């Protein structure tokens, strides 16, 4: 029995994790969880699993739920500290981090200090502070298991391999909602159009990140840290069917790939069952003959400028990826609120990066300060 804490339980990854946990009641137990403000969905999960500890975002929601569940053995808390308490909850072995944004960083670091295995969906954590998270994991002897489908694919391809034999990581990209549009056609696209992803149903922020291709950029940085791979040895390959989830080329030129129908429960479950595999509840097997063909294209860095920004920031290093991430989070949320146009997301990230003076090997305090300052800087053009 693995005892799990799930951060971001009401989100897209969170609910699919719930599905995996519910599918294997003899293997997994939900001991602690967190959510933001989606009380209806949160209560459904609490009623089903009766976890010992629930962290929520706001005080009012916390008080309301504490009253409602006063006769049960469920404890509630709120705010940033509550998220950390959920991540470090006693007896928990594995923390699934499925919150969105750099708010996931501190709980991850604290969970590592408490020797919890980390199943990481929250990519912003590794982008904003990859060196701290990976050093911490090494220091405390903790596994960082990828949940993102591309990184899970690479991780699966690497089982039993010696890292010195890896030549190149090839990360596949669906191309997002606007993959069939030219750049000139993107000036007036709407939020609704951007949220309509062809292959995956995901949270709003990552769906916009897929449309700008920043998602792939964040994944390149995530891969750099998870697999200790120089940026020069990471490629992005457009593959619109999302059947090949990523590939690894070895020095003998052999290439391994991991394939499957697009279903996030596969990488989520693999992170939870690792190093074992379990049957996937109502999993669909891949029928390649029905597809007939798979398509591939080289990534175009002028069409998708965010991809270029991500590679640039990763190579520059220090605090630059923190700036990339914070500027992107602010710009995407402004776009989702209808305050800026789609292509302005790129402009704001570019301006924030150009304005920043890099600090090498930043501490947690510096990262948090740069994150805050970048958000303020980007907000100053929005308002
Ligand atoms: P969602 O927006 O669907 O869910 C986010 C979750 O985090 C919700 O439970 C939300 O609560 C909670 N949350 C949001 N803000 C806060 C906050 N400030 N404090 C505490 N909790 C908060 O996101 P996704 O599930 O799509 O994505 C989660 C992470 O996983 C992201 O980093 C994303 O990039 C990554 N990822 C997602 C994939 C996907 O298929 N969706 C694939 C690969 C990676 P509530 O809704 O209750 O307010
Ligand atoms: Mg992904």
C-alpha cells in the first residue's frame, strides 16, 4: 500500500490521479490532498476517500468545510503553509504535485526534505528552480518521478540503460490549438479558440502554453534538469497525433520511443506504480492500423517564438528561467482574463527577459524575489 498526498486534486491531472487511485484500492491510499477553490469537486473527493488532511486556498472555504466535516476525522487548513503541510504529511510516501504554477516550488522542496518521493506534474517548479530541486533530491536521496507524458516516455525508455550512452532526447509536440494557422493569422485569435486543444483535455494554463508552444519550452528545461542533459542535446519534434510521447537516441544510433493512446493516466499511474506496472482502469490499447500514418515535422523557432525564448533562457541559466516562467504565468493569466492579445504573451516574455540582469546559481530567496519582481514588471504593461 502506497500512502499518497495529492496537491491540486481538483485539477485535470488531480482528477485523473484520483481515477488511478480509485482503480487500485489495494495499492494506493489517499492520505492528504489539496485544492484551490473548487469546493464541489473537492467535496466529492473528500467523501469518497476521507483523507486525514485537506489543504485549501482560502480561510472561508477552510472554515466552512471544517464545520461540515466536524464529525469526521478529516483536518482542514488553508493558505501556503497548508500546502506545505499536505506535502509533508506524516506517513505519506509519495507526493503528487499537480498544482499549476511556481506556487508548487516550496511544497516540493519541503516534501523532499521530509524524504517523500515526488511524482512531479507541476513543471513550473523545475523551470523556476531546477538546480535547487535536483540538488535537494540528490542530497536527501529522493526520487523525482516525471508525470508529464514526454518525460515519463523518456524515463520509460531509459529503464535499464546507462546514462553515459544517451546521445539525444527528442521531445514530441502536438503543436497545440493553432498548429494549422500561420503566424499572421494569430493576431486576433480568441481565448475560446486557444482553449480548444486537438488531442488533450487539460487545465487552462497549460492549454494556452501548448498554443504558444511555451509548454514545450518548459518541457525542454524540465528535461534538462530531470535527465541532466545539455540543451544542445535536446530536440523538439512536431508530431500531431500525440502517439509517440518522446524518444531517446543512444550513441550507437539506436532510438527508443514510448507509444500509447493519449491518456495522461498512463504516466500518472507509472509514477505511482514505479518500478512496477499495473493494469490501467478502462485503458484503451493502441491500434496503429486504425491510424495508418504518423506525421513528423521539424520545430519552427520563428513560428513558435516561445520555444526559442525557453532554449535561450535555459542556456543563459541562473535566474533567467525564473523570469521566463514568471512572465509567462502573468501573461497567460492576463490573456485568459481577456486583458491582452494572444501574441502579446510572447512580447511580454521577450521584454521581461531583455530587462533582466541575470544572477548565477540563485538561492531560493533570490528566485522568489526575481519571480515577484518579474510579475510586477509584466503587470505594469498590462495595466
Ligand atoms: P488545472 O488548472 O486543471 O489544476 C490546477 C490545480 O491546482 C487545481 O486543483 C487548483 O484548484 C489548484 N490550484 C491552482 N492554484 C492554486 C494555488 N494558488 N494554491 C493551491 N492550489 C491551487 O491544472 P492541470 O491539472 O492541467 O496542470 C497541473 C500541472 O501539471 C501544471 O503545472 C501543468 O503544466 C502540468 N501538466 C498538466 C498536464 C495535463 O494534462 N493537464 C500534462 C502535463 C503536465 P481549484 O481548481 O480547486 O481552484
Ligand atoms: Mg507534456
